[in-house]
């Protein structure tokens, strides 16, 4: 009970405050660091690295201008085949529009077949596929409309003969 208060001695008093040492002013040399107190050896200063050899002299770069021409590269294997006949645009459009708007796909397919017969272009298979898909989609659409109309007529007929009348 060294720092406790007792009734005879009064409250314990802390030691007086000592402010820290002021830092050195601007431009003043700092105090040298003290050696470690625990007896560790001081670190010796690092040795200077060996000097590098002088850089070799490189030749002067040529002036800007036309680069030297490269020799032709020999081609190996077979030469590229010549370009074949182009594909008929109407045949491509026939296949595309057969899914979107079947009537237009059918018209473009017939135009494409006549152009292919006259000019010899590629795309006969595309035109035939556009025609077939266009006719199938058109037929299915027509069947859907017929069944829809018959269904509506049957519903109206069933509602009319049901016997329920609303009177106002």
C-alpha cells in the first residue's frame, strides 16, 4: 500500500509533471542517436558497390527513310481456290422472310429461282428451303384462322341456344 490514501497521511500525490524535451529548431542538427543500451554491436557502414564498366559504343542508327524490302515469301501447299459464284440475295431473303412473313418468303423464293436459272448464281437450296418453309407456315396460318373462326361460331351458337336470356 505504497500509493493508497490513509486517514492520517491524506490522499496520494502523483509525481510532478515534467514536459518533454523540445524538438530541435528548423535547420538545427539533430542530436546523434545513442548506442543501444543492451550491448548489441553497432552495424558497420555498408561498403560501396563496385563501379560498372563503361557502356560499349553502339553504331549510329540509320536515317529515317524507306525501309529495306523484304524478299517474297514462298507459298507452300496448294494455291487458294478461285472465288466461286456468289449467292443470290433473293434466295437469302426468301429463307429469312419465310419465318417472319411467309407470303413475302414465297414471292422472294420464286423470284430467286428464276434469277438463279438465268444467271447461274448459287443459292438454289436456300430458295427452295424458303419456298417450302413459306408454304408450310402459310398453310398452318390458314388452318389456324379457319379453326379459330369455327371455334368462335360454335361458341356463339352454344351461347345462343343455352336458354339464358337477360332481360332488362
